[in-house]
C-alpha cells in the first residue's frame, strides 16, 4: 500500500506533458474553488509551476504565440503536493505527479544512454505505483493527418507502442492483489484541441471526430489495459483539455526530416480574443478526479490502520480478561502490566475514534466532490 | 547535452556521456530547464555543469533549444574554471557561451550526431568555445562564507562569496556550490543542505534570503534521554530489591510476633 500517492504523465517528447501539468497545477485554487478539498504544493513544486507558468505567460505577452513556449523537459521531475480536506486540518495527504522527458519512452534512447536507463528505472517504479495514468495526446497530430504519409507518421509521433508498453506494465501492477484496493484511473487527455471545440471561445465543430479518432487510435491501449487488469476495475476517462483556450491552430506542416523515417509535425497557432486571455478548459475535472483517487486510496489506508488498531485493542482486551491464576494475576496487577494494558487500550481507542472521524470527514468530502459536476467534455469510457 | 530538431531527438548527451554523474546529489535541488550552475569539488577534481545555455536553434515545433554543458577536471586550469564561473553566473556570459557553442554545433551537426553519426571531437569543440570566452579576474579577497550557506543571487557580496567558494573547491576543497531556481526560502535551502552530504554554497536566484546565511548540518543524533545511565540503573534496581527484601523480612517478623 502506498504511503504517499502517485500519479504519472506519460507521453512522447513535445506532446505537451508539462503544459498539461502546468494547466492543472497552476490554478488549483481556482479549479478546486467550492470543492471540499485544497491542494498545497511544496516549495520546489510551487517554484517549478511558477517557472512554467511564467514561460506560458511570456508567450502570450510576446504577442506571437509559440505553441512550444515551455522549454522542454530534460530531467525527471516530481511535483509534490499535499491534499487537505476543508474542515479537518488533521487530513494531510501527500501525493506526487511524475513528469519526465518523453524521449525516455523510447527503448533505443534508454539503451544508448545510461542516464536515461538509470532514471527510467525510477520513473517506471513511480508509474507502476500510480493511482492515475494521464496520457496527453496532441490532438493536432491526430486530426491534421490527412495524406497517407502523414497518417503513417502518427503512430511514431504519438509513440503509440511505447505508451502502450508503459500502460501494460501499469495495468499489470494495478491488477496485483496488493494494489487492488487502490483506485486505478486512466485518463486519455487530448490537448491543444481549441480548434475542434465550440464551447470555449471558438467555433469548432469537430469534437465528435476527435473523440472518434482517440477511440480508434487508442483502442489497442484500452484493450491492453482491460486485458491486464482483469481482476479489477480500471476507470477510463476521456478528457479533452484546452491548456490555453485563447489560441487556435492555423496551419499544420508535415516536414520531412532526414533523421526520421517518417514525417515530422509542425503547427502554427494564432491568438483568439482581444486581448487574449488564458481560459483553461476541462482541467478542473482532472484535478477533481485526481483528488477523488487520492482520497479514495487514503481512505483504504485509513481503514487498514483502524483495523490494525482494532486488532491490537482486541489482543489487549483478551489479555486482560484471560484466566490468569493467582500467581500470574498477581504479576499482572502488581507488575504494572494492568496499567500499561489499560493505557494502551485507551490510546488504541483514541486512534480508532480519530481514524473513524477522519474517514467520515473524508467520505463527506468525496461525496461533495462527486456532486461537483464534471466538465461536459469529459466522459467515462 | 542538447536536443535536435525532430520531436524524437529529445535532450541527450552529444559526445560521451559522463561516466560519473557527480552532480546527482544536488540534481533534485535545481531546475535543469533553467539557467543553473553546479560546481563540485571532489577528491581534488573540479567539475562544472551549466544548464540553460541558450542556442539559436529551434526544434520542429519552434521551441528554443538549449545546451547543458558538463566540464570535468578543470582544477588545474583556473583560467577555464573562472570563465565557466562567469558564464554560469551572468546572462551575458551564458549567452556568449551559447553563441560560441552554436558556431561548433549549428546547422545539422546536432541532428547528425543524434542520428548516429560518430563525432569524437565534441570535447575539443566545447574546449574551443571555452577558450574563446572572455577572461575573468580572480575574485576580491575575503572569506568564502560559513561551511554551508545560502545567499541571494542578486547581491554582489553573495556572488563574491560564491566565487571564493569555487576558488576553494578549485584548490582541492570538497563540496558543492550551485545556483537554484527551485528553492526560494531558507527552509528550502536548509532541507537541501540536509539532503547533501557535503558542504554546500547555494545562490537562490529568486528567494526570500537577503544575505549570506549559514546552514547547519545535522550533527550526530540525540543522545540518550534524561534518566540514569545503564550502570546507575543497575545499582538502583539492586538497591530497590535489597530494600524490598528488608521490608518483606520486617513484615514477616512483625506478623510472626503477632501470631506466635
């Protein structure tokens, strides 16, 4: 069982993993406003998110939008956060989200670099223990591939096989008995999809086509997860997210690259709105779901702890009431064991009561969170 | 380390990967995507890592590409060490270093290397760029701060103290000196100091620490709590037993006298 809960973002290089994470984490306060939970980043996470956010805002201020405003991840990063339940300051649940250079998904890269191989082993351990696997999808790559060479490039650009391999290991681990009590949520999150929706300042009408494409292209991944996690439920969410909201794809290019055996993808975006304002869409749902996952996992841990305290209490009680005979009774009472037994039982009872109070508080928070409506774009598959 | 144009050509070392990741103990305390400097002195070796060195190159989706440069064993060449230090601590120095690296690794050179083309001359090319960096004088006289400290990057006296620490590392001292965009408070710096076994000098690029401030390493764990030492405890137990036995004999004698 996890002492601290984990989630991981898995996608190839330049797909927008850090942009997605920043969209989710930069505005947690706003995203969780009105919900019964709050999230506090640790110092490093706050500074990391601030640096990312500064880059994104810089892109806006520059007036000429650069879809790749973030500098590109070069090292493994863990975003460490603390989930707190409003109304009970004893509930502090730590969790962390992993981001890593997408290139490490490629076995050939890992083979050629001992750095990637070493760090990948740590990433893989984190991914296996994650309650949520978040798969960002560059929707422009998926939607703008029209000609056969372009369509042929899509599996490589979105690293289907590598992502599937990771998802397989994740699902296998989630299916193991010791992890079955924990939640398992797979989120397919198309990003950069402002052009295809008409509900966030745009006029797009391709939402259904995007959904269909994701279903089609990630069907194998879903089959793999279902097959590997046969003994448990895996919740699958489809969550198309606007990480900016105020930009729109204008032109897509598919340049040939002599190093690659397929086309590469290049996109040009324009601002919409005057002045353009960041309007993140559907990211709150991811945060809600993540909180639900973490709280649900923590509830299981609490239940186990309470069971342990109850077991210990029963043992102490059994020791107290057992027939001891004259000599052992004398030792029990005069030797101080009776006092220690009484104090330990009282301490256990206090722990059980506190644990149950926390569980109740948490369950109320989870229920409230569940009643907060999901963004209408998000679907459970 | 840098990246190529294609999406697939993510950040990797071009040329030989360093055999020893000497910066690993402090890697979690810095933001490698930003302009950071790590200097380590270990066993007479002096090593530098400069991240966030800007390149004019762009990847296929238009992101600015950068270099992370690792230079090892420069203790013997104080001139190069000082050039690296200036490149690592000033925006102008870093920008100039990036331009010089682009001269050697511009065009398609990086794409070719990442595509598998063998280039054994990467260290020489980096060395040539280093030699072209402007010379830097030795820092003004003074001390290099407490054993471990944190200070503000924007304060000249903290920068000077940092430079002197690097000179000490170059002279054979052990420890780390690094800048960080990831930490911003004294508490964070204390935690970083506790996580690194050696002495550290930390320059906070953006933080709440306003002067060079000592950081304490945790000493040996707390000793046994208040209460008698084990030897004394044995004496006390024996004394107690003797007294209890005496009391018991007295009670038995008293009862016997009453009964008989």
